[in-house]
C-alpha cells in the first residue's frame, strides 16, 4: 500500500464501499449525509443516493441516538438507531459509530436475522404452544381413562370366566377360591 498515490487510495476506498454487502451511511457533525454506499441504497430502497447527499440524516433514520453520541451522553461510542421504513419491508438493523474526534458518524445497516421476532409475537407463540400442550394433555388423559375402563371391564370378565371354568372343573363341594 505504500506505493499507492492518493488517487489510487481514493479509488480503492470507493471500490471497497461499492463491494461491501452492508449498507454504509456516513454523516458529518451537523448530521448531514456525506456518503451512502450502493448496499445502503438497496437495503433502504433508495433510487438515487445523490438525492440524499447533503440532506439531514433524519430523512433515513431517527437521529436521537446520533445526537446522544454527539453530546457525549451515550455510555459507549456506538448506538442502535431506528430506520424510517415502510410497513411490510424486511427488518433491518442499524448500528452507528462515532469517531474519536466526534466529527464523523458511520452507520452500518444490515438485514436483521430471521429469528428476530418482536416480543409480542414471541409471547403469542408461547401462549399458543402452552394452549396446544394443554389440549394434548387433556386428550391423553381421556384416552388413558378409556383404556383403564376397558381394562377394568376385561378384568371383571376374565375373573367371571375363571370362576365359571373352576365351577365346571371342580366337584360341587370343593374349594372354588383357592
């Protein structure tokens, strides 16, 4: 890399930004967008990145977390922010980082893992599973009860058959219980 001139370095940096699969949005200290890579355009369904360059970052995301980073109110140098998205679009995660001089924000945008579910949906799924478990348990207890009834009837019938067999085999005065 030492033998690259500044023009080659800029070309390489731009090429890297074009190739990276995560969306990258960079904003300056005034929260104006300075860069949007092609992946960010694809993830955010933006037709023309140039339409957003120089505009407020709030057009793409909630800037409260960035303001917190800017003011030094955040406990760390990164925050998760909410993206402005249309209903029904895939869930995205956005983490924003601030450089040490607090003059540049870099937001990394990626598709959320498919297992990520809102808490309400997880609770609903758990309640459905618990209800299904109750239904299965009730059906199994009913079946066990029916089997026990049939076994009881079979035992009584078997006992009666054995008694009749003994009655037929033994003379009238012999012990029939032994």
